[in-house]
């Protein structure tokens, strides 16, 4: 997969599980293509993956389209105990509310999704939207936003299908709209690296779905400028007394274009 990442772009592999699964065969879900290989013997996993990423869909291994929706929640306590503590609580509460709503969404426990300092972390498929610091108490509000096809802005970390700066830009722009209660779907049109510590993006707001009065407040396009900021935080829940110097992008300015 490391070799194929050079050809196809970064490929990440995660292990997921939930109650009631068979122990002798596995399913392989592939995103963003939304393909699923079912009932794969463990010994076949390398061949299936190599065939798909090298040759695409072939008669030797034939996947089916993923029709449903899935939520992967990191509960990987071996990597960081915060993921086990907060992730498992979130997964249990998410399953409870999904069941009460009689929703077809599948909720899975996942291995490390990245950014354990944001625990609980999760990725919502097929959109690829990543969330962090999502508490179990927020699940009803999150599911309400999800049902309305809206991003839950307070915990949003960007789409995993975007490149690094694009993901940062999209997450900040979505949060910007969420805090202003703009019911719209912003799209990142362009990302420009200005210096090693600054970059700019342009976002368009063409799909506003709100009242006429609110639509008048939403510009057609805006420019957002970001600056790299350094800060110290614990290296993990297992090392609270071991500070680590980190960098993050913060929104410096925004203006209508």
C-alpha cells in the first residue's frame, strides 16, 4: 500500500469492527470510490488490495457498490487511552440514537483515525467528513445536522478526501458558516500558499438554502487568510506531563470578494 500510495495518492488502512461479525471472513470497504469486497478470507486480503489498486476492478475480485452510510469512531485505546474512554462512549451513544431513529447508518469501532488529541474522533462516510472533540451529549444535535445534510461545525475537522491545506480551509470555512447560522454549502475554489506560514483560500456560496433575508447576508464569494500558529499541549492522554510543541492553522482574516 505504501508503494501504491506513490501512484494513487495516500492510501490509509483502518481496521473496523462491531458486534455480531463472523470471525472467519471480512469485508473490505474502499472510499471514496464506495466499493465493497464481501466475504474475503483473511489470507486473500493482500491479493484483493493489490489487485484493486494496481489493476482496478477485475473479474478475479469483483466488488459491489456501497449503498448505505457508515460512521467510523476511533476506540483504539492501545494508541491513546483517550480514544478508548471518549471514543467508546461516543460509539455507544451513537448506536443508541441511530437505533432509536431506526436509521440504516452503520456505526463501527475503528482503529486509530489520526489526531488522538481530538478524541473522540470519527469519520462519516460516504462524505469523508472528519470530526473531533465530539462529546456523547452532542450526538442528537450532530445527527440532526447530518439528517439535514449539513456539517456539524463545532466539531468539524474537514474532509479526509481533500489535501492538507484544502482540508484546513474547508474545515475553517464550514465552521465560519456554522457559527453565523448560514444554511449553505460552501465550496473551496482555490488555495494559494503565500509564505511558509500563511496561505489563502477562496470560497463560493452558491447553494444557499435559507430565507431570502438571510441569503442577502451571504456573499457569493469570500477570501480567507490563515496563519500558522505554534502552541504546546500534552503529547497524549498517556503523557499529560509531557508537553509537545505543535503547529496549527488559525483563521487570520476574511473578506468578501
